[in-house]
């Protein structure tokens, strides 16, 4: 059992909340590949600039993206290292597969043994 | 827990997972060959999978979607490359935008080999997936984030119930 601090739990809450929205996941996907201005991001969605700005702010609070100012533009980029190192991604994938293996195990355990397969 | 070993190779972005199941190889194979059984295990309980097409033959295709609690659907496809029944099959796994299951060209595809052999009175399953780039892995995990969260929740539930 991993012991997590209150701070870790708050951070996890913020991350899961940030990722629980389709538009925010899409924004994150875009800014992880390259830096985008908020206005360029906003052009991708059928919603107001202010609404997109709010989504970006939620992602920023969760530590998933960071912003910097360049003249009149605000540029956003994903915090690839902080959140999504290849190692952590593989761990996530591992969780998916562990889930599948556990469900197969359960499926196999919940049936009478077929004698012709023994 | 059925999982016996896991290897990550960061350089080649490869994940290899080994699991042991208390059933004959032929029985484990049936889960992958039968869409109705496969959909019981493919998606997490919160996001059940529905296989619309499933042809486990060389050149065959699978088309499936997973449904979120909010009713949002995530579409995916397999292209079956090789089948050596009941020992192994190789397939590419990718995403689609909608129920036309047209592959999304800008989303990554992984190459997977699932292999099964008799071991210790049951079956040893070896699952291998290879991703072309870190970005590809990132995109694939957009779907996986859901399960990551689900797993975390389940662990929290278990902790609370203890």
C-alpha cells in the first residue's frame, strides 16, 4: 500500500478532474505535441475563447500544462516530463492490461470446468 | 493475481506482460476468438466494450467501441496480421472516429502479439505491444487514462472497505 500525503491526494483530485472532460483531454493532447497559443486552440472548438481559456486554466491548476506570455499571445505547452514520462505511460498501460488479465481470470473462474478441455 | 511478470522497454516503447490462467490454452484462446467473451474482459467495468465485428483470421478485422458512464463512445479497430490457433495471434490496434470505423490516420497504431502456451497445469499468456513513438503512446493512453482513474478508484474503494 502506498502511503500518500494529503497534498498528493489533492493533486490526484485535480488531475482526474482535469482529465474527466473530453475538450480538456483534447487540449492536452495538442499541447503535449507542441506549443499552441490559446487563440489557436480556441479555433479548434465550437465554444467561446473564454470557455477554452477556462479549460486551459483547469489543466494548468492540475499541473498538466504551463503557459508563458509571448507579446500579446499566451502560449500553452504540456508538462510532458512532469506528468507523462514514457515510464509513467507504460505504467498506465500496465494498469489496463492488469485489469484485462484479472477479468479473464474471473471469467475462467466463474464457469464449471469443461471435461473435454482438460 | 494472474499477472506474473511485466517488462517495460522505454527505448523501444514496448510493454510485455505475462499472466498465468488456471485453464487450458484452448479455453483462453476461446475468449479471444469469441466476441461475446472478449467484450466481457476488454473494457473496464465502467466502460464496457461492444465488438460489432470480430474475425480472428489473417487479414480479418475487429471493430469495437467502449461506452463511458456518460454514454460517450470510443471506437477502435484491430487488423489481424497472423493467426496460429491456439498459440498466438498478431494484430494492429488503432482508433476510429465513429461507427464507420474508418481508422483515424493521425492517431497511432500499436503492433500486438498475444501468445499462449501450456504451463504449470494452466496457460501462460504473453502479451506484447509496441508503440512507434512516445507521442503515440501518449495518444493511446487518452483512452487508458480512463482505466487508470478507474483502477485508482477501485483501490480507494478497497481501502475504505478494509
